[in-house]
């Protein structure tokens, strides 16, 4: 791992959506921050010069949900293995949901994760605090203490709060301390026992379904309570056309709400479940082609402000069972950028807009000043070759999790360098 040095990144295509920059430019870094763009300050002598000819130079990517499995599930992955994968994928900041073991419901657990990530030094890990103690959905945590311990947002991971009175109290409390609550829009009763979208494919395969209403009912309740309390909410992982439409309507009415979409939802549909492919067992489930198209439109129009990996690495045994009994989730850090570039190839997004959904969008949701490149800003940088093609395989995956339906797919876009606070944390020859 390279220590923080004076670095010049020359001859790259600098794309910084926050400032509207998209042009050839040089970057000069010192003391972990961007020192200057274009010409270096008088007397500046870099210790390292990176030739970014043919590369895109952009802010380091920000991922709003990546399970690192540590503490408690190290047989699946560790903070060391997954932050190494994040660095290889150009991701410099990621949020770790609270369903670790122990759960992130006390400052001590949040601090443990922060210290472990800082010791490895490969990515900035932001622990997401639990809204309720033990994620039990009944007793609210000490939100202010979790915020002070380094949790920028709070969530229930994938365990919804059934009791609306508890959710309203949590939103009131969060509003008092200026905290955003990440809510997975899924009604616990409507989705209970389901493993696939309730539609023609689930019916044909005999799989228990999760109806679209499981999402829309949860979205409607959360929006009503957010409007009542004035709390800021974020929908983590929208999957349906109607859910995205409801969010857009609420935002037009001034409700402080935002949303993201797991990037696999923009490429896969319920048809990919045919063959009982356990790597396509995800929650929320893969929905219809019409839903996929509507989500793409919402991302393009900015109604959905961020794209997310929703990284969930598993050991092999977790996916080797009858479909309903397999663990849901995809190992997804290393496909986040290539799939976003796939949206560019398909005309869904411009390159600058795709980068915005991976940088400025998630940064704004977190209330951080990351995700932009300007003098004085942290030197979190991703340098990638937008033209290089490669095949995703067990040999090319850095993550400990091999569970992805994209194995064998040819992808476009590969990271050459990742810098975190001005340190080179990933370099590919």
C-alpha cells in the first residue's frame, strides 16, 4: 500500500459531475487532498506521476449498501477481503448495513468496524446504525450516540418495522438529530415467505411470490409518516415501476425523500429465475421487464438519485439448496462500474450521468462532501479504462463471494488505479 505522497495524474479525461467538468485535465494531489487542476502550483514536484492517457479520471465511487460480513459472518467474507474488492472496483466509500453479529446498535460495534476498516486502509467504511435495538422493530436505539460514533445514517437492513407507531417515533427522533433513515420498502406481512416476484414465472415454477404491493404499501406508509414528521428518508433498493413513480410524486410535493436502485435490477428480470438460478435469488425480487424499463427511466431522469451494488457475498453452501431455501443476494462490488457503463452503452445514461449516480448522488443522500474533485477536497479518485473489455470469472473476482449471475459475462470498463485520501490503494498493471 502506497503512503500519501505528492502525486500528479496527467493526460486523463476528468469527469466531475458536481462541477459539470468533462475534459482533458491534470490533477495534482498533496496531503491527501486535491491541490490543483491543470497546472501545478509553483514549485510542486510530484513523487509519483500517473499517466492516465486513455483513462477516465473521476471521483471515487460511493456505494450505499455493501455487506462486508464482519463481524460475525467471516466464513462469507471479511472487511479486509471486501474492501480490497472495493478498491479494485474504484469504490472508495461504502456503507455497511447494521445486520452484522453483533448488530450495529451500539457505539462500540460501530467503532469496531471503523477501526478494523481504518487498519486495512483500503476503503472508507461508514457503519450504518440500527434504527431499533437488535433490529427487533420495537425498541429504538440511541440514535444520537450512534451518529456521534460515526454512523451517518440509520437503517433496519432488510428487517422492516411492522409497527407504524414505532416507525413514526423513530422518524421523529431522527428528525430531531438531523439523521436520514434508510428504509427497505418491503411490507413484512405481504412479503413473508416469498422468494420471487409474484407473477407468471413464480407461478410457473411453483415459487412463493412477493407482490409489487409489498413495496408500494411500504413506500406509501413511509412517505405519509415522513410528511407528518418532517424526517428525511431514503428508500434503499426500489424494485418496481410504481414504487419509483410514488417517490417521484412525493419529491415533487416537497417530501424529503430519496431512493436508490440495486444495479442488477436494471439488467435482470423475473425471467432470469428460470432454471431456479439461485444467484438470481435477491430481495427485493427481480420483477418484470416493464418494471426494469421504468427503473431505468427513473434513474435517467434523476427520480432515483443513486445506483448501488447491494453487495452480499456468500459462501458456496448458501446457494446450494432448493431455490426458496437459498440465501438471497449477489456479490456485486466488482460489477457496479461495468454495469453502469453498460447503461451508457445502451443509451440509458450519458457517461457523466452514470458517474453522477455513483458519486454525487449517493454523497448527497449521505450528507457528505465526498464524490467531487476540486481543490481542497479529499483525493478519493477512480481512474478507469472505459474501453477495456474483460470477462468476469472466479479468477478475476477479488471478493471472497463468488455468487453472481454475471459470471462468464464480458464487461466493459476496468479500473487501473484507485486512490483513497491521496494513497494508491489499487493499481493494476
